[in-house]
């Protein structure tokens, strides 16, 4: 029970400390899914399921990159 409580407390602190970055990352990721599916279907002429698979896997990597970039960027902005 203590471990579960600690995990929820840590997750809550991470969320509280990163609300803006997490929201921007989430919105970016959803937009990326839609754009990637559309482009793959129109340009590469692949099926919806193939486009959907690629559109999920690749943006997850991009969203992690964006979160790291955003945290670095905001840390530099605060120091200026």
C-alpha cells in the first residue's frame, strides 16, 4: 500500500511540475497522429491500418523528444 501511495504521490508531483509541457506535448502528439495518417495515406498510398501503425509509433518517439526539448528550452528561458 505504501509503494502504491508513493507512486501516486510522485506521479502527482511530476504532473504538477510539468503541466504546461505535458499539455503541449499531448496536443502536439494528437496533431501528429492525424497529420501522419493523412500524409501517409495520400502520399505513400498505404492502407489506413499501416498508416495508423506508423502514425502511432513514430510520434511517440517525437513526443518524448519534444518534451525533452521543451524542458531544456524553458530552463534556458528562465536563466536569461
